[in-house]
């Protein structure tokens, strides 16, 4: 794909994300020769920085870039950092954008970026509409000459209502086709590979339905706690931080029907349909049975003391915010009727792992009586991270007399494709937006459908006096009640155990 000459304008450029993710991603694109010949970045925010100070902060003295740069590459680095500029917005984002508009115009003329601009909103969501309006007042949404795109960061809203408000606010000034809502999980190779596994093979899709799938399980575990983000996290919680966005995106790839082709609109049409078919839980009784929240408490594991969530900086000492969420739900459509989905996400788990497990039905009639294969169903395990790959578990005969059945693995690991350079999520997503490909960005109706499912759970958790937040020691697989969510002897698959 050809990438047109263009300028990337980052609002919130002095923030952490720019140094940690965006500039390293742009740098990698530069190194991989994916940037167009004429390309500049203009950082904007409320800090008073010169171009040089900005370059120092995000390139020369950035701890996030050093890892990627080798000695003796000073000229190369300088050529890269010369593409970066900075504009001080003043004390407020809702200000007169005449200066920044003029700066954009000057850079555009000087560097030949052909009026193609991406505006990256790396700011709190309450500023999205304000920035969009001010850009529009300066005519910077006008596509008569060159295209204009917005990339907006998460969290996209705090609830259905606020997400709808954000969509309306942005759509007042930009068309939906100009708006790219980022979800970095969509930039992960293995998440995209869910589509390829399903729709480029003939061996999975015929089984991909209620006739052959017993249940679906998704685990997203992190070993870290909330780190320095207590202030943000305490108002958010695992359901908003991970489930509404990243995990429901994964769910939509598992649930969706085959799209008519691989275009952004065809894929996203099917994802919306999938998200709209999640059965919304309304009754308290249903919510009580199918949703569990937990919070990590202090623990001494492996000789190391780990703080409890409530002792973290900027967290309310009596906070009920969940750092663990486990949800069981159903999908009301032809393909998935009565197949339970179990999804959990948590911090301070024993390890960092994200995986999808498709559990197939046991054979309808088991002739190998002394085999315990019935309890060891066939599984397809899609490892999103780390050790990205796919594994199929199936029964084989144990050598010797009789028919004893054991389970064997058939696996593929991405690391075996050693010659392939796997792009990092932000790198891939930025390049897509630069090329105008919105396939891996969330559309307005997708985001709203996801919130429609999550809202009643949040309301229940936040407003019902009966809901408990169960404690779990840092370093275990969540509270006991979370284990009970999966009925019978099946239980969660705890990777590595
Ligand atoms: C972010 C969340 O969106 O995703 C973080 O805000 C979380 O709380 C992170 O740690 C996880 O991303 P990844 O790519 O490390 O799984």
C-alpha cells in the first residue's frame, strides 16, 4: 500500500503515551521505511516546550526509545528527530487555534505534506469535542484539498451515555469515515489471526457453532498491579479498562459471521451484529449469578510483599473498584444459542497471559470406556500473548494394550516464523490510519453496542447494595467465587499450571 505524504499532529504530546508508545511506533515505521517521503510530526499540548526540548523528551533522552537504538546511529536518530516539531497550545485546549492552524499551514508548505493531516487525540476524552470543534473552526476538517483524519484514544466513554455523547460531539465536526477509534488489541497479530484462522481454513468454521462448541473461555491476566495509574484506574476498574473495549473486541471476532469480504465496512458490519447479539443482562438475579468482581489484597508471595489495591497511590482506602472481573454470558443468535462464554480479566495474577480457549463438545458416544477423554475435551487454544500461537488438543492412543486415550498437542508458535518482523500494535495501527484503512479501528456503533452490554453490569455493581467485591491475594488466579462461575468440574484453564 502506498502511504501519502502527510503530517501527524498529536494533541497531548507532552503526555506519557506519546513518549511511551507513539514516538517509538513512528520511529519503528521510519526504520522499516514505511513512512512516506514527506512526513512530519507536530506535537501540541499545554506545556511550554521548544522543538528541541520536545525532541529531547521523546527521542534523545527518552527511556522508551533507547532500547531500540544502537550506538553509532546518531545521524539516523537526528534525521528522525528533525521530523518532529512542537507547538504550545497555551493554558487551555479550548483556546484560539489560529496559531496552531498557522503552524500546520507553514509546516505543510515547507515540508510538502500535501494537506493530508492526522490529528491524534492523546488527551482525556472530555477534550475530544473541544479539539474537534476548534479544528473545525479553522477549517481543518475540510477535505477539499487533502484528507483529514482523527485518531482518538481510549477510554472511549465511561458509559453508554458518555460514549454516545463523544460520538455525537466528534460527528458534529468530522464524518464517521474520518474518525479512527484506537483499540490497541486490534493491532495485535494474534487478534487479527482469529479472522484468518476462522475464515481462511475449511477445518474450523464448520465446527464453529453450537453443535460442536461446548463453551468459550477467555482469560486476560496481568501480573502487574495498577502501578502509577491509581487515580485513573480507581474511577474506571477492570470492566471499563479492559473488558468493554479489548475483550469485547476479541469476543466480536469469535462470535461474528463470515463477512462478505475483507473490507473495513464488511468486517465491522459483522462485528456490530455480533456485539448486538450479546444477551444483555438486566435482572439482578441474572447479574448476581453471572458476574463477579474482585480486588487484590496485600500478599507475601515468594518472599516478596505486594501491596493491596487499596494501599496503592491515589486509590481510595475503601475503594470497591474491581481489579478482577469475570463474566458469563450468552449470545442470542442462530450460531451460538445456549453456548456459554466465560471471560475474565485481572491484575496481579500469577502471570501475564491472554488466551482464548474454544472447548469442543465431547464425542456424542464414547466407545473407549476407560478413557477419561470426556473430561478432557478437544480444545483450540489461541494464545494472544505472550508466546503467540495456536494449539489444538486432541486424544491419542496410549501405546500398549487396550484403548487408553491421552491428550496430545498440535501447535504453532509465531516465534517459529523467525524471519517475520512482527509489528507492534501501535505501529501497525498508525500505519493503517496513515493509509486510510479503518478495519482495525472501532466504529461508533461497535463502541456503543459494547457499552450497551456493559452498562447494566456496571450499574448493578455500582448501585446494588448486595454486590460484594471479593478479595484475592496478589499472585493467585482471582477469588474462589470466580472459579465457581464455570459450572461442574471444567474450571478455568490457568495457563502454566
Ligand atoms: C490498557 C489498560 O488498555 O491495556 C491497562 O489501560 C492494561 O490497564 C493494558 O495494562 C494491557 O495491554 P497489553 O497490551 O499489555 O495486554
